[in-house]
C-alpha cells in the first residue's frame, strides 16, 4: 500500500460545539492507484487530505505512507509535511507570482540542493509532460488558468514523488479545459505510476478519473467501490442521491412468488430483479436512474412495471432529451431518452426489473 489510514479522527472546536471533520476513518490506497474522495462541502474531504499531507495534525489514528509511519497518536509519531515524501496540487494553484514558470517548478528541487543541470533537465521534462514547455519563461499572470494548473501539476511531479495529493485541482477552470485536464491527469498518472488521493465534489469528475471512489459524508466513508459499482449498486439512498439524479420510491415488500420480488410503492407494485431482492419484509426504497426508464408513445408489450404518464416538460441536452413526466397522478419523475424523436403529451413509462436498485430504508428525496 502507498497510503494506509487507520482510525483517523480530527475535530474542530467552535464557540458552541465541537465538529468532527474526520470520524474514525480508515482507507487504503494501493501502489499506482488513483483514489477519489467524493463529498459535498463540509464532508471532511479536505481535512482528510491535509491530515495525510501533514498540513493538519489529526487527533487520533495512524497514517502510513510508502511503508513509513508518518503519524501515530498511539506511538506519538509526527513527521512534518516536508519529510513525508508527498506532493500536493492545490485548487488555487499556489504559484509564486514573482517567479517564472520555470522557477516555480524548480523551487522544490533547488530547496533540496539538486545540481543545476539536473534541475534544468527535470523541469523541462516535467513541463513537456504537461504540454507547457513553451511557457518556461513566462510568469503565472501571463498564462491562462488551465495552463497555471498544468504548471502546478508539473511542480508536483518534478521531484519524483510516489504519492501526489490533489485538492479539487480542476474546480477553478472552465468546463472544456476541465475535460481536457481530466484526460491529461489520468494519462500522466498511468505513465508515471504514482499513487494519488484526489478530492472533488463533482460526481462526473470522480467517475471519469477514479480507479475507485469513496463517498464521504459527515467525516465517514459511506461507500468505497469502483465507479460503475458505485453508480449502479449504491448501498444507500444517500450514496445514490449523491452519485447523480435518481427517482426514489418507498414501500413494503408485499409479494415474493418464485423468481420475482414485488415492492408496493407510490407507483403501485414494482417488480424487481431476484438478484437485487430486498432482505426481509421491512420497507425498501426503489432507486431508478433517469436513463433506465423507457418512454414510448404506445404501450410496451409487457405487464411488469408499466404506467400511463403525461410529459410536463422536456429539455434537449445534446446527447439525450430529459423529460419531466407526471405518473401515478401526483408524482413527477425525471427520464432521459436518447431517442431522437421528441415526445409530448400522453405516453407510457416502463422500467425493466434490472433497472431498479433496491436499498433498505426510506427514500432520501421525494
């Protein structure tokens, strides 16, 4: 493991009460893995990253980087940030405005006493890797935000660190540049093989770049899995809601004949896949992603999970059309269809049992 965190705790005190930013959190990052920590503001993700980097001192727990314990409350070990062997890329770039691009990247090498010729070779190599070799003699205020972030990445990798931490590095650049930088970061991490912890509040970004994604809320990890599993098989309504748009319906399990399971929801009886069957007879929540609905002008040739509905509005998004559809008199659901023929008025909604995810407990949204 490149990073091992065990039982980490960190609290902050306010005038009224203490706030647990990280609450008995444990995780492992494998060699060469890009692990994304995904969570909303206040979930504890930045505090976790800063504890790993040594910019915050945790209250309890253990942090091991590259086989070396850098923090242990039990053993009273504390290794300062500059001796942890990690690099960090900040959201704000953190470039020295009075230094050239070359000097910014060379700074960590020069502080270590690296020979001048090696400094030049390694800085130019890092700049070329991020596509900014032609910017070496410019100052940060003379280049774009996307270029500044590339320079910040070059500075992080120039020293050959085996662990690189990313603190929401793409949130300050525009959408098109953000997409390009995602691909570049993935390729760079793959080619150099460093381990990464990357924090973001952007679900799309997390799924696009992470080998695994940890959903963080209230200082604890709610689910840690590969992106496809996290999106398709969330363990709770909380995780499902944070991983993208959902339609949620609650109800009891009312019938369990051989091979089928049915949940009585606000839509009526909903048949679910045997592979995703609820446990026991307690209330369950059905989670249906917008793209799992089938919306047609004529009734589908099936009796399972079919409802008459009315389209209330539609928006063309380029890759699909998003509909708001009223079903079961008073429920409005979100449906996304890639059918090029737009629909309006009375329609039929259908969802195959395989498109329904079942979790225990009440719906998180209605």
